[in-house]
C-alpha cells in the first residue's frame, strides 16, 4: 500500500476516493519506565524510554490505518498525517489518518 503525505502520488492517478481512514493507539509507560524516565529527566537530554514508546505507537497507528484503508478497498493513502495527545497525564494517544484512495499508474 502506498502511503504519502502529499495530495498526489507522482506517476499515478486517483480513480476513486474511498474516504477517510485512520488508526488509533493509546499507550502507557509502565511504572518501571516512568521511574527510569523521571530519573533521566533530572539529568537532562533525550528520554529514550518515551522516544521508543512513541516510535512504536506511531508504527502501530500507521499499520492500523493501512488495515482500515485496505478494508475500504483502497490501494493507497494520500495526505497522511499523525496527531497526538495526552490522556490522564500518563497515556499518549497517537492517531494516523489520511484519505483512502484507489490509484492506478498513469500511462
């Protein structure tokens, strides 16, 4: 499945717009990870425990979005974006969303 952040896919034309598609993931860091992150924040610098958690959450949200688009009969997603928010101070919500389309290589 082609996934792009642009409105068009070079070399392809959109034959059908299937509609919006999305993938949502809510993640929480465990107690051990929160303690390690808190200690690291005292020293400063990157908090690798949270970076890794958010990278995995984005990949998971992207995978769910692609599954959603496939169920809709799409073979590509255009205008893909990520959004994130915090829930209850210790959970992160990651949403991958875009427009599911059916494309064909331009001749």
